[in-house]
DNA sequence: TTGTATGCGTTATCAT
DNA sequence: ATGATAACGCATACAA
């Protein structure tokens, strides 16, 4: 095992000097620095991370807790990862698949100092349980949560959904059907958004049944078949996400219909799929949220952190409306 | 920061005794043990992993390197994770999305002792690069690779595919079309398998074009539309995986056809989807391979390891043939 | 059955 | 500009 002492011995200097070279401290003789670097190179020496972690009191590893690896979480995770790397942190991914035990493993790693912080995209254990771990290190979430100890980079979907509905209204759509996603934290906000919207414009509410728990491409196809089967069809469909909108659009096309010719389709999230299929959608800045999450963690770790971004939903007009 | 010394001080014993209690060593007075445990509980003490890692020379973390998170890799990773946990190891997941740099991060963590070993489901850098890291710790792969330094838990797809073809033949199918997956390492073996099979039974080769790069449900649907459009249809289709078979089956059904009534469909992998849709398929024991991968690593780490499983493809007959 | 002393590999303080 | 030395928190060889 080649360690810093061996390098020091070979270079005829003290470990301090070697450490200085490694960590780019000033005040080290240029000739010695060159020599030391050469020996490091020759022996293929790398500082032992564990020793460093022990000494520094941190591992520079941040855990990311998620349930599944979906399109949206992917872009969040990637952006988070990029930010973290830029600041010398690495990311440890935990895909729990809803397993409480798996989630606890990550939490325990925070407790035992193997992780400096945790970002929670999804949780299985009660918030109370997760909150009880905040004393061991920063925990930040992407979910809707108001907590003193767990900051959230959540965005209010009421605003985002309203943005979409107002756009549809402006385009002349009046008979709008809603496809909602799972009974999570955002759906109630979207439901409320639609109700307020319908009130505001005196639209006949409940002319169509609300869809719920629709989130996959297949769900979108199902909605398409429903639409086809109606006598009195909606003139626009606001979808829970781009997947649903994509399934809806392609299934309608298979049946010989078109959008926006026969019906307007609005996606949500602005994923690659929306781009691919030219779906009008609401841009949900997951990557910026991820950066914010990292900045918040950085700040909580007492490190200098950039200012967080202000986040805005944005309507991306394409060709499905 | 509550450490082992504080516990020792409070209990009026030495750190050695506390350490013994924590690590369940014998020879410690029962009364003291109880008392120490009580104090540990009260102070909410956890041993610092970094100190332990430094002392023991290992972190008990194994990295899993993958490109994307797909159905098949999921079952591998989960099985690997379970095995690892059972032996006191944790798993750090790296989803590279084909980014060389991301892969190097994992490799470097092995070098700097943050990882005890690496399991490589997918690689982006050249094997030569990856091989150069084997001197820092065990690296095991799931891909086809013959190497002195990187053991593989790969299974020969020639055998698996032949198993399926022979089964189709026995069931009376003579006009078999092949749907292959990406130009990876297994496809050539499958192609070879079909050629040998066709030779053996004097089947007219190339009566149908081989499909390539088909691996999603959508690809399967595309194959269905092709099949429907043919005058002279194959009587069976051997699919690259269960996804394709599923897309094929459901799209045929939408068009009013059935399997095995109109055509036999054979999947591959035996995933949940095959179960769900009653697809005849080839069981590919990814979970056993994962356990083997872990056992090999355990052995390479000089720890006592169970015997590896012998792996066999298995034909799962359901209702699509 | 228990304690003392040492080392794992670093970084940082304080002299020089 | 450089080096001795003391931590960081733990496990263990050895002594008692």
C-alpha cells in the first residue's frame, strides 16, 4: 500500500510537504514540487479517501433517494449530479422501489457519516421518520413538504396547471377534459386549479369525468380510446404529463384523427418525448430545481453556495394545440 | 460528536470494551454490556464509518456500473443488492448514460478506496481502460468478456436461443421469423444459433428478413404491423426479449389476430411482462447471475463465499405458442 | 474478563 | 519554505 509517507520518504521530504503539493498549497519549492509529482506519478499514488474523510469529517458523497428511475427523475438526478461534481461531490444513488428497508439503509449511512447529505425525491417511510434523521445531516426533498428541518425545492403545480389552462382558453378551447396523475401531492393542486379556472370563465364543470392515476403512455392510449368513443367530445385534453399526451396523440393518429385538428393536446414537464412529438407542454424546470437542491445542501453544509435560481413554469407552444 | 471514547468514559470502561460490545465479541461482562448498550442508546451513538473503513481497509461498498436502468438490469441490480446486504455490504449505483467521465468517477473511487469492488453491467470506456483498474480492486462484469483479470457472469445466448428454436420446431413451427436486438454481444450468437438451426432442419433460410435493433414494446408493435402486411406470413416469431413480444402480441390483438391461433410468439428473459401476458419465453436467470457476481467478488476480496450457482436457460411454456 | 498502546493515512497547527 | 507532531475514531495485539 503506497501512502503519503512512502512518497515523502522517497522524495526525502516530510509528509506535510507532500500533502501541500497534493492539495495545491502555496509555499512549496518548485523543484521539490516537480520531484514529488514525478514520484506520485511513478508510484501511481492516490490519497486514501477514507483517511481524508475521517480527517475532514466528510465524505463528499451525497445520497439521492428515489423510488424508480423515470424520465423526470432522470433529468433531475443528472442535473444534480453535474452540479455536485462541479463542486467536488459525488452522488450515491438509491433506488428503493418502495422498499422501506432500502430507504433506511441510506438514512443510516447519513447517520454513520458515510453520506454528507441526502436528497429525497421519493420516500416510503413516514416523514416523521425521515425528519428524525435531519440531525445527522442535511436532507432536502423534491416533494411538496413544509418543514422546518427538510427544505423542499418543490414547485407549486397550481400555477403551472393554471398557466396551461389559461393558454388553452386563449386559444379558444372551451370544452377541456383533465387527465390527472396519481393521488400524490400535485394532483390536488391541479384539481383545484381547474376548478378555479372553470369558475372564473363560467365553464360547465364536470362535463367530462376527471381521469385519475394516469401517467404512462398506455394510459394515454386508453384516454384516446375513451375520446373516440364519446359522442360529445372535449375539444382539448390537458394531460398529467408528456407520456400520457404522447400515448394519446399517437393512438388518435392510428385511428385516423389528428391534433390539433380534432382535439387539442397539452402535455406537462417538457420532456424529450414532447419535443419529439411536437407536443405543446408546460416546461417544468427539473434541472434548475436540482441545482437549487444542491445549492441548498451546500449551504447547509456550511460551504459557500451560489444563489438559488428563481423557478418558473413556462408554456412551450408546439403543434398539438 | 459522540464517539467511542465518550461512551467508554461514561460507562467507566475502556474503549476496547465498548468496541467489543459493539462488535459482539465474547468475553464481556454481562452487566457492563447492558450498561454500555444503554448509554449507546441514550446518546444515540453510531460508530463512524470512515474511521472503521480506514482501520479495516475497506468500506464495504460495492459500485454497480450501468448505462441505463432497464427491466432486466433492474432485476440484476436488485438481486445483487440483496445478496450484498445479506453479507453486510452496501451498493452504490452509477448510471452513466453512456458518459465516459461518469464511468471514470466510479473507477477512480475504486482506486481511492472508496469502493471495495465494482460490478460492470455496461461500459463506455474501452475494456483496456477498465482492465487497468483491476489492480485497485475486483471488477466483475455481466457482459461477454474473456479476461484474466475481469471475471464475467455472462451466459452464452447461443444456447438459450437454440433452446427456444428447438422448442418451436417441436411444436410444429417451420416458418420462423427472428427479431434481434441491438448489435451488442449477444445478437451475433443468436444469429449463429438460428443459422445452425436452419441448417440442421433444412429450413429455407432467409424467407423473412431478420429484424435488428428491436428491443422496445414499440418495436414489437412495428413487427406486428409488418406481419399483418405480409401475404406469406411466418407461423412463429422469436423475439429479442419480452418487451418486443409483448408489443407484438398486443398490437396483433388490437388488429383482431391472436396468438398462438394466427402465429406463435416466443419471448426472451422471462420478465414480469411475460408473466402478465402469458408469453412463452426463455428464462434468463439474471438474479442468479447477480448472486454469482457477488460471490465472485466476495471471494476475490478474500472473504468466505458461497459456491456459485450453475446457470441454465429454461423454457417457460405459456400461452403464446 | 479488561485495559494500554499502537496504527490505519490524512491534514493542520505550530514551530523553525 | 519546511518539518514534527497531534489529531480524526476505531479495532486489536498484547499484557495483565
